[in-house]
């Protein structure tokens, strides 16, 4: 049986399978991507490419219900959140369609010598993308949109549990008017991915996934002198130091932890609460968590892994404050762990599901030290009625993103990425188009200045 299959986590039933690529198909896809880079990517105008991305954005919204239903069956996302994801992906394509031309404008440099100099933003070639299952459309959009705008061409290996959404995305690019080879979906094995990365025509690799996958892909890319961008998850702190409205903070905390059943790389995972607010915050958070209706996690295996993590935490001395350590198939209750002792291994793990860790601190300094006591550095959240304090803490946090007094603020114009073991590089916003670009210097002497 192919490793690419739609297994509905709500029923644990295999609904559809897709044939894996043969080595010959991989070779043909590489050839097509390389040809398309030369004939299309390097020979079309920025305006033409922007128009194609606008077409993609429109198609996503025209087919919103169909696309939402696909990922609801593939990885269990609720229909409400599935529709929202389709809309977000469309917004990313539209963002680069609207702003891509200006992002690629030449940058002029003041020379000390007489004459002119500028940086021209050029494509670099074929890119390999390796995407995860938790946001099937959004994750692809934030990689594909800026790079197709540049004129790079894309080979895309999606998660094996998301083959139907992967296939339909490839079809949408063709429907929008992109030529064959500009974007190619591949039901590839990881051995075939290594072959692709080693091919000299491939000039960059983007991965969103686990830390372990990041190590392997970065090693493979580095060994072949390929630029790589990695987004590898996080253990994001949600720090509460003071507030004028605790109920608003609770609402943000619930969104931050339980969106997509907690399967969010930059979701709030460790709640670090100042002691004067801790008891009330925990009580209100429990009340809110009791009212949350959760869809299934992406698979039974994912829920079983989360259960094992919770059991490990309890074995190491943590208190099961709320919820359950057991999964019911792919379903897992909203769960809270408290009193996690120093040195416990689970303090340093990512809980990729609806489990919240709670910590009580006595000061701003203790909050920062605890927040930074992790190998990860993706997102972070600070709630404080003192904005100067919030900015001070933001500067002290070892993270790629800090959200002050808000959660769920991701948007097409805001760059996304982390530090430490959460990876390197940025996607979305104006920075997203600068990762796989040839910042080509062009100079001219005084008598032929441009």
C-alpha cells in the first residue's frame, strides 16, 4: 500500500490512497522544473507572475468549501477552522500578488566612487519544499507564494497524510495559469527527497516539521551546498505579569493553546503566571477549557504519543490538574499540568496537542529565565498592563516572534520564524521573499550610469 493515504482521524478509516512516485517520475519532475525555471521563471515579468498568484487566491476562495472538506477528512481539522485556513492561504497569495512587484524593485546603493550601483532581486532556480500536515494549505502558501513571485520553480513533498490536498494544490496552480513544472506535487519517499536535494539544478530547500527532520534535511542540504530554511516547532511561553482585564487574557490563552487542537508550532504551550494572578488565572482557564469542544487530533498515533508524554510528566512529578492522560482514539481532552519539577524532561519537550503546562513565578526576571529555559525559540506571548515592561521582556526573550497582549495574530504581512532549535529563516511578509533570492549586484561607471 502507498504511504500516501487519507485516513480520517475521526473514524480511523482509510478513505483514499494515492500511488507513490516512481524514480522515473521524480526524474521527469526535476527536468520539468528546471525547464520551467529557464523558460518561465527567468523570462516572465513581475506583473505577469503577480497576476497568476492573484488567480490562485481567487480559486482558493471559489473552492473554499471543497478545500476545507478535504483537510477535515485528512487531518481532522474542524470545518470552521478548515474554512479559515483556506481563507488565510488565499490571503497569502493575494498579499504577494499585491506587494510582490514592489518587493522586487531594485535597491540603489550610494557609491563612494563615481557611478551607480544597485541590487537586483533575481530567482535562483528550482526549490524543494517539504511541508507538514497541521496546516496543509497555509504552510504551502507561505513557501510557494513568495518564491513563485520571484520566478523560482517548486517541487513539493507534502505530508503523507495529506495527499488529496497536496494533489489539488498542484491542480490549482495549473488552473490559475502557471505552466507545467512551475509547481509540481510529488508523492515522494524521503530517499527520493535526498536524490532531489542532491541534484545540482535544485538550489534551495524549505522544511517545516520536527526538529529531527530538520537535522536530517539541513545535513543533506548542507552536504550539497544548498540554502535551507527550517521551521521546527516550539515550546512557546505565555507570560502574564499584570492585566486590566483578566477575562480578555483568558480568552487569548484559550485561543493560543487550543487552536487546531493544540497542533500549532507557535501555539502557547507554557503558561508562566505571576503569583498574584496565578490562582485566579488557573481557575478561570480551567473553566474555559471545560467548555472547549475539540476536533480529533491528526491521527490515533499522535494522540497516543501525547498520552505517553502526559504519563511521563506525571511519572516525573507533575500534577494532572485538569483533563486526562488518556486518549480516546484520535481524540484528546483539554488537559492541564501543574507543579512540573525542575529537571523534568517534559519541561523541554513540545506538547503538540491540547495540553497546557502551568508555572507560577514571583517576578519578571523569574518569568524571563523560565521562558528562556528551553531549546526552542519560535514564538512568545507577553501580557502586561505596563507596556514598557512588556517591551523590556520582549527584548529579553530568546524567540523569533513576540506577541504583546494578543494571540492568534499571524497574518500574511507578518514575518514568521524562530531561533535556537526552532530553526532559521523567515516566511511571509516582506522578509519571506528574501530567503531564496539572488541579491545580484550590478554596477556602472559614471559615463554609463543607470
